[in-house]
C-alpha cells in the first residue's frame, strides 16, 4: 500500500509540473488552500502506513504442496545406521546391534588364525607320526597344545598360517592330568601374533569359535562355530567345557575363542559315544601353568597313548582305580625328577650365555663387529630358551648398536624396539 501512495504522489507532482500555468491561475482564484489540503492528506497517509508496515512482522506464505515445478520443503535430518543388506540411503533405519565389543566370525578368523599352527609329532627318523593344533600365547615362541598331541614324539615341529616352519626347543610347562602342555619354539627375528587367555569359565550358551586342523594338515585353518553346551565336572574337582562346534581328530589343541577373540578353552577331544559332542579344557588351566626351562619332548612321560579321558566319572573296580592312581603318581614323580634336571640345566645355560656375553663385549672393544654380533645372537637364543628377559634385552640392545654402526639403521631400530617393549614389561 505504501508503494501505491508514493506512486500517486509522484503522478500528482508530474501533473503539477505539466499544468503549472493553469494551476497558478487557479491559485490566484482561491484554489491554493484546496491543493495544500490534498498534499498534506497524502503525506500523512503515507507516513502512517510506513510506520505500521515497519512494526508488523512479515506474513509467511504457507508452503506449497510438492508437485511439478514446486520442490518439497526440507525435512529435519534423520540419523540412520547402515547395515549389510541395505540397498541404499533410502533403506529403513535400524537399531544398533546388541553386544558391544563383540566381533563377527569373519573378524575373529582374521584376528585369531595367524596365531594358530599345525603341530607335527615326529619320530626319530623325522617322519610324521601324527599331528594336532596349537597356538601362540607368548611373543617369544610359547605354543599351547594338548599333552596327548606331543607325547611319544622324538621331536616336534610347527607350521604357521604363512607356511613358515619352526622347530620346538622343548617342553616349557606341562599338566598331564589336564592334558595341556606349553612348547618353546625356536623363532626367527620376525615378531609373531599371540592370543589372549581368559582366566574364568565361559557361561553356558556363550557363542564360541574353533580354528584348527581336522583330519589332515591340508585342512589347516578350518573354522567352526557353536555354543558352550555345558560345563561338566570330572573327578578331582576339575571341570571341562562341552561345546557344539564340530571338531575332529587333528583339532586337538585348537583355541576355543569367544566373540571378543579371547581364548576360553583348548579343544581336546570328542565324546567316546557321541562324536558330535566336543570337549575343551578351560583356558584357566593353561593360565595357571608356570613356565620353566624347556626340556626335550622325548622325556615327556607317555600317559594317554592315544586314549582320551572319560567325560563323566564311570564306575570302575577298586583295583583298576588304584592302578590308575599309581600310574599318575609315577608320572608326577618322574616330572619332579625332570624338573630338577631342568634346574641344573638352566644354571648351565646361564653360565654359557654369560660367557658368550663376555667374549662378545671383548670383541666389540676391538671393532670385531661380525664376531661380536654372532656371539650376542647365540646368547640371545639361550636367554630366550630359558625365559631370561633381562639377558634378552641386553643382547637385543647390543645387536641393535652393532647394526647401527654398520649402517643398518632400519634393522637396528627393530632390535631396539623389541628391547624397549620388553623393558616396559619389567
């Protein structure tokens, strides 16, 4: 309206200029008062409309309906969760999955499988007597598996997922009654991937995954999944884990992991009368073992001879029970003798390693880098074998220093990094 009035005023001024002579004559005849009244009225009306228009909020136009030529009004953004199977951004929003921190079976396989190995049981001629499964639990080459997988062997060898083979130095810990052992492998400089053990039993109904080597080494890295079907008590106050994940001969020693990728048990065998029922030793048993100086696998007492322990206690005559207890007692006494031999052997190994360190330092003072490096490397292998972390750190630092002086800075950094990581654990 204000614009219209302003236009009328401009038109009025245009006519005033155009007919100026006639208006002047009219003014002389008394029309002056009429003209002034018209102009004042128009000016007052324009001022009043301008004031009211500036103080009133602008009137909003209702949104047009969506249609041809009229874009739809923008909506508030909606936060959606995209999951596999949604065909595009127009798929319906879904709630976040339950079970925070859990992994898919594919993610578990990618995380766990590099730590799983095939364990070969070899005779005196180096021929394969049998095989099982194991997995790394320590960055310095400790491998967990079943006792019955390695008993009766003259030597052992493992094969990793990448195809690398490693010899076993000896047995670092064993528990014949619970059918578990820890092997000490001779590792290259390259680091390995290890698995984390749980110290508590899983719950019935928990989902689990098993990665092992059923039937034949060519079937290594076979993955199966299932549930914790039950927790079974056995004589001696021990407990075993019953699982529904399929396992077979050769799967013995396989890690049984939960959906976080942690080891809850070690697959041991199948039930005698029901092959679809798998049995696993709880991971807490393995966590409770104490590592010692490795001893040759050939000295490991033969307890199982390929036979599995009963899952549930079965009635036995008294004589048979006494014989079983006597055999176990003899096995424990033999283990005690072996441990004493290990103690003496450990002291001897420490003496040899210390002598190598003295010789290496002497050669290093005369810039005999290659000879000193070789002696430090031999001492490193000894210290690793007996679990002497401080000695391992000293050797790694000295070897890293030698490589740095020889211009191998990249490899020197790796040795020094390993030494620093070990220091952080002390």
